[in-house]
C-alpha cells in the first residue's frame, strides 16, 4: 500500500491537471469586448425601472398620489442606481483620483457585474423610504408592501438580465 501512494498521487495530479488554469489574470487587465458597458445600459434600465415601480406601487394608492409616487420612486432609484458606483469609487479616490476620474475608471474598467443579490438588498434598503412614505396612505399596507417588494425584485431582475445580455467583457 505504501509503495502505491506515489503512483496514485501522480496519476491523480495528471488526471486533475486539466481542471486547473495555467494562466492568471490580473485585475487591471479587464476589457469590455462589447461596445456596451453596464453604465451605458443604466439610463434605459433606470427609466424602465421608474416606470414599472411607479405603476406597480401607484396601483395600491389613491390616483391623486401618483405624481408624488413618481417623484419618490425617481429619487429612490437615483440613490439606488448611483450608490454602487459611488461606493466602488471610494478606493480609487484614496489613490488620488478625483470623484469624476474614479467614476470614469469604474465605468470603463470594473470587471464584475454590479447587479446581484447584494444589489437587491441595497435597492430594498435605499428605496424603503418609498414604502414608509406612503404606508399610512394605503388602503391595504400589506398590499403596498408586496407591490414594493415585487416591483423591486422584478426591476432588479430586469437590470440583471440587461446587464448580462448586453455587456460582454473578459480578463
């Protein structure tokens, strides 16, 4: 049994070798293959998001409140869409970049996708003031809460899909 260990180990390494990459990619070598970057998709997705959330949340409230719902959803989504870019720009700013340069650096060279589970949590947190703003004015607060949550989940999924389908990059 002892004499077979080196042979078994060598055979196992040989069989598993194709599973491991022989090259390493540096974080600074990310490039966008497609002409479209996530920041280019952002205005279109943001407009669709505001429309969907306004309609969905507005259906739970009196018709007279819909312009206020629109303004609240616009403000909430402005914070929600810009927060990840601002947060990710903090590190380049510590290296001496201005805010505008750091944002441009993030837009041009950030390799990971912005939208995911963490983004959904951030969205619900930053946009929760919309629910609390209209909670007492809703005939059914639980219906408003469901509309708020489902509209945010749906629009985050839309943003996720648009980002993945329209933007391509590699190391």
